[in-house]
C-alpha cells in the first residue's frame, strides 16, 4: 500500500490504530551518542519520536540533526519546528531540507518566549505564527506554492503536518477555536500539552467532539510522568501552560516514593485518556527521564506491534 | 507619544567626561514623561554642577525633533554652545539625531533610552500601544493591537502560555489576546477571530526606509 507521505505515523493513524509517540530532548552539546543512547532505550516502544527544537528557549543540538541521527537508526522522527528563531525564508528552507533528508513528520509550534530561556538577551523572530506556518507548509506540499506565491521548481516537501494544542491556557473559550483554525490551516495531527487535569481535558474534548473536529484531525494526548516533588512544583508553578491540580501535587508530596507515585499517576492518566472518545494516541514526554518510557508503554498495553 | 527613560547617571557622567555641558530638553513627549522638561533639565544642571561640571547654558526645544525650529531656537544660545564640549539631549532618539544634524563641534550625548510609542495611563505609568509597523491591522481585532502588545506577535489567537489571563513572559502583563477576546465578545463580534490572518506584509514597514 502506498501512502502519500510515507510517514509511518500517518499510516498508523489512518488505519485507526492507537498511536504512541515519545519525546527525546537533544543534548546541550554536539555529542551524537547522547541522542543515540536515549533512542536505543526507546526503540520499538513508539511509532515515532519527537526531537524538540530548543525547547524552553534553551540552546541545544538542532532538531534537524537529531532527526537525522534517528533516521540512521531506522527510527521515525517527528521534527519540531518553532517560529521563535527563524523567519519565513528559513522555515520554508528547513522544511524543504528536512523532506530531502527523509523526515516525514514535522510539528509546528510558535515556541516558548526567548525571555524564559538561557539567552534572554536574544531577539525573537516570530515573523509568522504556528497557524500561518501550517498553512504555508500545507500549500507547499499540496500545491507546490511558496508563501510568496512562487512555484516550487522541483519536489514538493512530503510532510505529515503536526502541531500542538493546549486545553489549559486561557481564555478557555478560545482553545477549541484555535484547534479549529489549525485544522482549517491544514494540520494532520495534534499532540496536546501534558494532561494532569483530566476534568478540564474532558471539557475540551467534549467541545472538540461536539464540533466534529476529532474526525478531522488525529489528536494524541500528552503524558508526562512526574519524577520528583521538585519537578512537580516546577511544572505546576513555572512552566507556562501546564495545569497540575492540587490533588496531584498533594499525592506527590505525601508519597514515600515520589518516583513510583509519579509513575502510577502517569499510568492512571493513560488509562483515563484511552477511554476518551476521539483520542487517537498518546504522546509521552518524560523530561530527562526517558528510561521510564518503555515500562510505562508496556504496562499500559500500548507497545506497537 | 514616545516614551523615554533617563539613562543611569553613571553612564551619563561617563559620556560627558569633563564637560562643559549644554543641556537640551524637549517640550513634548520628554516633558510629559518627566525625562526632558524644564524641571528635569534644571535638575540635571544642578546634578552636573554638583559633580563640578560646568553648564554654560540650556534650552527646552519645542519640540526637539523639528529641525528648522531647533535651528531658530538655538540661535540665541550660540555663545553658550561655543563654550560646550558636550550637548546632553534629554529627548527621544529622534531628538538626539536632529541635534546631531545641527551641532558641529561639540559631541551630542543621548540622555535617555527611547522605549516605545505608548499611552500615558497614569502619571509616570505608560503602556506600549503601537510599533508603527506600516500596515495597521487594528480593524481585524476590534481596535486592540496584537502586533505591538503580544511578545510573540501572535495574529491568530493566544499561544499556549497564557494563564489566568496573564502573559507567559510576565505574570503582571495582561495577555492582549484575553483583552481582545473579552472586547469582541462584549461587542458580539467574535466572528472576526474565525478567519486565518495571513502572514504580515513587513515590506510595508518603514523599518528600512528613512524618508517618506
């Protein structure tokens, strides 16, 4: 069977299977072994693996390079691309380059603001936002047209288009509108912000389903196992857009083994997510705790066959 | 209005070296910002004199960014200017450069940092309202500008970092998208936000064009 983009993630999702993606944070250095070691641990446990793009505005190895390392290991990457650091010329150029190198999934996001990262004196670009970038790439892929209206001379990029959604940011009323705009712009799959507050996530999904949007885009719910009380507090109070309910913070604080408790909470959340109609997969982000992902996926019964 | 802030005194003293210093203020924005009105010019004169710097003269231009007017208003101060080695301009970056066009011998020293084009909310409280992008999009957002007021220039709704109506960049900063949403909801015009706003045409910006 021939799939238009030859993306395995697209194949899995279009067949209606429950997809699993996992995140790999690239190193603060040029040593490829750091990515390879994390990748070895995760190999076989997900359908595709995200490589983040200078996440939290901290300088790391480029997503494009990380994705190429994964391709060399016969693992399918999801390249992340933020609008913070590149204008429309560089973004379109990197989409062409990624496609040429065999990357078939790209996740387009606006990006965390540079003032929150490790180079706060830098100048942000933000020439275009994520919705505009999705529309541009869709037009490059399907119609062979650049943003300026010129035709691509040879080789439309072959990209399964992803983006993020955050049900927890305010105003809540506009969150499904944003998703709808992304769908209208041409997004194929969505990875959500990490889910801790199931109740709010369900409210968001109710609205998504009532507008029939779960039929128009593949939604993968984000899951992040909490590793420690310190990490729980960091996620709750300092990371933009994350909603850790008081009850979960309390469980982590009262636990004799916070690592084990964080793992149990993640298992429970995956179980809840699997019950939600319209959810097509999970996206696991274990910040600096990639080694926990295989057992989390195995115990949840999600190992790809 | 152009919002300015006085540079740190140590930086100014460093630039002014041994003087003598002629001080220039501005009757418009810098007066309203309390950075370059008559009061601030005279306060600066006192401070410099206390540091043993001579101040042979001063003037408040009306306004500093008006080239021909400046030439006329500086005429009566010719002798004072001859004595000065430094001309300290307490006005915006435009005012400083207009003085650079006129002053031949002395060094022109910028006395303020120009911050933004903004609104006076209360005395000494200012808010950025416009970045003069060259292509006004206000009508698409009910008269509230995301280009100048969102740190990520988001044109299609708020990013994922807004929390309780506040911006991820600064919890004291209201997310402009929260303001836009509430305003359009009250007006029954939320449909304005449904369309995808195309990438902005920055070629209309005057950033690289110097003369109109």
